[in-house]
């Protein structure tokens, strides 16, 4: 259900936040057993919050721009007194003593937190299969993955369990599941949204952003959570941009480049939708051409050295001392070894070891040092592309949603992020917009990329794509 | 480039405070080897004149006024720890333990 509509009708007193919530809880009762989008549905807390919104309206107070809007939170965002697991055994039983800034801002704007969503353990994965609590399934086809790592948030919005959701995106973890589940997903510019209270994976890449059923809902959510936060030293000292007011300004005269390298090697059904998206933007007055960004191809390797290197450092804090699981031992070092060996899953262990290896003596320059230089190339080439383009366009994911267990080989899973991770390396903005369907009638997402702080232009193009997206029947020939 | 050896995997596990079973050593040697094989792409590039990027935005130290503000409640934080004593996190012995 549209967040813009819920907020407007709850603020005017036409709808009750409690009724809106109950509608979503019914949807959860009907299908959550099958989908497993949530680690925790916060029924009691949500009912209390919705009732508070209604009594604010009844007493003449404005609950805020997200009045009564159900929001689902990826379970790597801290919620005071409510378990925050990162879908890992190592945080077993831990209840954070504070709320993440994004949670505080959403709640202060009148949102109703409906639950904590499933993810690949510590956000490491592209399918939500690497959760200690079992996989989330794609609401469009429950034999397939929802993408990841924010698969629970994407599935929750796609299944109508929540109006909007928040995720985190380190290499595509918002945009790729959004594409695979047929919803809008946004990775804002690095520093636009505070990460205070987000459990860190790779600090130079992580960014929080919204999932929504529409471009307008995503804009509303981003306006609420964005803007400077003194609690995050990487937060850009500027207010959140006003996006909603500019959504209908179109793309007349905009120069938009199709990234050549990211159209090669993707499935033909996906490439066809991206070319149609380019035609849609062209018909709306944008000037489209192809642009080469060759470093995007090296980005994958650089990413899979940089992200694990940072993760190996960030995840050192999970040692059985301060939170969650402890497996006792005769001395502290042995306790830490036992706790970490029992608490982390295989994918997390693999990435910690890969990162430790890439940073270790004798290998640092060859791996981590080179990867950081590739990062410079990615930034330079994007910079050159944006010198004569306002926006860039590419697929979000090389394929539609794939069956569970289909990507057992680690490199084939990592390839899922090839189109999305360059924006994390460059720190720039990008979002996925649903644009018709591909093989098996499954959703296809088109990625709109923008330079840093280019959110307004990015959302304008997204709105044009949303309005011009082919209907189900129009892409019927793409089914197989 | 040389693929990672089982001995290197065992060494890295020690550095990362992880203990692996012999089956896990075999599994992770293959897993990490597959990824490092792709890292050869990057190794082959001539990047001598390219400076590294560690962070997407320019960061510099920012000083703020040293004023007293609210902090997390100590008892609430310690209540979530696996063990606490005398307002501190409690851990098993660190000193005087035979290695």
C-alpha cells in the first residue's frame, strides 16, 4: 500500500493507523509462513505505535510525514530493547541499548515499525540463503531467491507485508533484491544517510536506503531518513534533499549514458528491458548514448578484496566479550576462538579469512593496495562519464531471480553484484526501478546511476521509467 | 599467482581467531582459492602511477566543542553482555594462563 497515500489519509483523519497496520498484519499472517521475510514481527510494539499515531491525530497533533506508515527494518539496524541479530548466531539474545538514527527519524516522523527482516548473515551475500535462520523466498516464485543481502526487506514490500522497508547496500544489497522482487530500491550517495546504529560490514562502502512500492514512496522515505547526523562522522553536513517536489519534472534535455560494459554478459531478457528503458527516457526528451566505463569490470575483483578486508576488521568486535554469544573457555583467547568459531556461519568465516589474508604481511600491496588503486580508476572513469552525462543507465542484476541453491560456486554468487558494486566503490548514488518482466515472467530492474548528491535528477528519471514501464502483457514474449 | 595453500588458510584462521576442522580447511582452501584466482585480473594491471582510494568522500579531522552530553546507560549496556561484574565486562583469565 502506498506510503504517500497512507500518510496523507492518516494525517487527515480519514484512515486510522491501527486499521492500516492490521491490514498489513493480515497479509503477514496469510503468507509469512511461506516467504519468511521477517526474523521478528513486532506485533505488540507496532499496535502500540499505531494507536499512538491515531491518538495524536485525534488530539490535533500532526504525527509527521510518515504518519501510520508501516516500515520494516533490515535486522542489522539497532532497535532499542528489541533483538538485532544480523541473521547470525553470534548476536544471539542481544538487545541493543539504543536505536539507529534511521529508526529514530522514521519513528519521529510517525512511522510504525512492523518488524525486523531477514538478511544474509552480516549482509554478506546476494540471495538471503546465508541466514542462520533459513532463507527468505521470492514472493513472485517461492522456488527462487529474493536476492540479497536485504532479501527480507525486499520480499516484505513485494508481498505487501510492509508499505516500505529499509535495507543496507554495500555492493548492491538494496538494489539487487529490489530488482529481483519487483520493487524500488535506492542506494543513496555515501554520507547522505546516517549509519549510526547500523552494524558495520565494510565502512567505506555501506549505505542505508529505502525499499518501496513506488518511486514517490522511496523519495518520501529517503527525505525522512536523510540529512546530517553528528553521531556519524562520515555523514555529509547538509540537510536531506527535497526530492518529492521535483518528481514530475521529467527528463527533457537530460543526457543519459548507457554503460556499454554492463550490458555485455547479462541475460538477453534483462538487456532487452534496459534498451526499452532507454527508449522510454528518449521518448520523454532525454538524449541517450552509450558510454564506456571499463573499470566497472575490474570493480568486482577490487570489491571482493576491499569489502572482506574491512569486514575482517569490523567483525573483530564479535568476540564474546560485550554482546551476544559466549562459548566459555579456560582463558580469554580460547573463549574468543570458541565463540567466533561457533557463532559465525561459513560465508562470514570465508570473508573474514579472505580479508585477513588480503591485509596480511607480504600480500597487502598485491591485493588490498591494488584494489584501492582500481577504486581510483572506477571513480575517475565515472567522473569522466558524468562530465558529459547527467545520469547513467544499466541493468541492476545480470539475471532475474534464480532458484535456491543455483549459485553454490562463490564467484557465480559474487557476479550478481557486478552492475551494482561500482557505485559503492565510487560512493555515488544509484537506484533500481522495476521495468517489466523477463524470463519466467519474473521482474526485471533497471538501474539509474547518478553522481554524488544527484538524487533529485536520479529520482526524476526513475519516475519517468515507472510511468513508462511495460505492463505484464507487453513483455509476455520475454517469458520462457 | 599462487593459489592459497591449506597451511596459509590455517594461519589466516589463527590470525582471525577462528578454529577450523580439517574438513573446513579443505573447504575454505577451495573457496578462497576460487576468489583469489580472479584477483589475478587486478594483479595484472599496471597501476604504478595511480594513487589509492581508501574512502569515497574526503575526510579530515573535525573538532567539536568538548561538552558533556548523554551517553548510553552503563547498566543497560552491561545487562546485554554475556558476563559483567563491578560495572565492567567480565572475561575469563588473561594473565597467568599456560599457553
